């Protein structure tokens, strides 16, 4: 069983993201132990989803409208990212170790920032970072175990200079990633999703689905998620197959 940290989108929270990923979560329940957390910031902007993304507007459930950062002034945006990074580092230290991350929209961007900082913390190129604040933040994450993978839905390349410097100075992140981009996503265009995959990660797998701003989970996509996890952790894949065979023989424990 792989333990994963799940990061919701802007104006969502842990419960809303858990509800939204119900089919995805149920399909992978023998593979992933999914831990959902709510971002530490209150969202300051609100947007309604277009009609084509009706599922995005119908989150339902209670709880805060949370954010990993808000788009205010550049300094406030970076301060929010630092606060969220330290919050997630504490979660990972107290509830980990985590094998991977599942992110949606802004949560995918936050996952990319976190993965880049964790990579930079062990990089011999860490000293090349010109931003002292950025270098110190990366060092705070050095004790965390490296991530094996990330599955990022509707992600985008975070538009903050600190993230661009991380990639430029310490290189693309080696964490294995699967990026899902929607052809009809009116909130995060496909080009932004592909930019994250191509510019921030080394060896990323980017796939397009025909829908909008949501987590696709029909039978074909469920097979693709399973195949990606098989490639990331073959030993765990063999164990999952054995458990499925036992279940099919009537040993549904």
C-alpha cells in the first residue's frame, strides 16, 4: 500500500476533494492510502465553473474555502506559499512517510513547488540559488524522505519567480509524474498543464482527456492510473495483483 498526500484545488478543502475523487479513490483503494489535508489559507478570490465544467461548481459539502496561496501582491503570494510549504512539511513529518502526492489544480501547483524544494534540498546545486529565503526554505525540507511519484490533475506551472529559479538553478525534478490535462478545461488551459510537465519534471508523462476541469475516472483512465502505479512500484503492483486474486477466489477480507 502506497501512502499519498492529497492536495485540493483553490476554494476547496480536504472533504470536498475527497468527495470529488470518490471513483478514483475507490478504484485504487487496494493500492493507495489517501490522506487529505486542507490548505492553511483562506481563499480570497472566488470563481464559478463554466457550464462545461459543471462538476467543478458542484463541490457540495461544508468546510472552508481554502487556498495554498492567493494572487495578491508578489510578496504576499510568496509568503502564502512559504506558509503552505511549512504546513505540508509538518504534515509529512507527523503523518508520513508519504510515497507520493495527488494534486488537483492549485493543489497540483503546490505539489510541484513542494517536490522542487525537496529535490533542491539534496541537490549539489542548492548553493546556486540566488534567493537566500528560497535556499533556506529548501533546507527545511531536507529531513523528509524523497517522493516516489505524483499524479497531477489540471496542474499548471506556478507563476512565481521563486519556482522558476528552482527549476533553472537546480534542474528539473526527477520525481515520476503523471499529468492529466483536459482538452475542454476552461480554467487551466492544456498549454499550462503541458508546461508544468515539460519544464518542471524530468521524464514526466502527460495525457489528455476529452473533458474539462475535473478528475477523469472512467474504465479506460482507471487502467492508465493502475499502469502508472505499476511502473512506479512494481513490487507493490505484484502484491496488489495477489490480493485481487485472493479476493476473486472468495477471500474478500
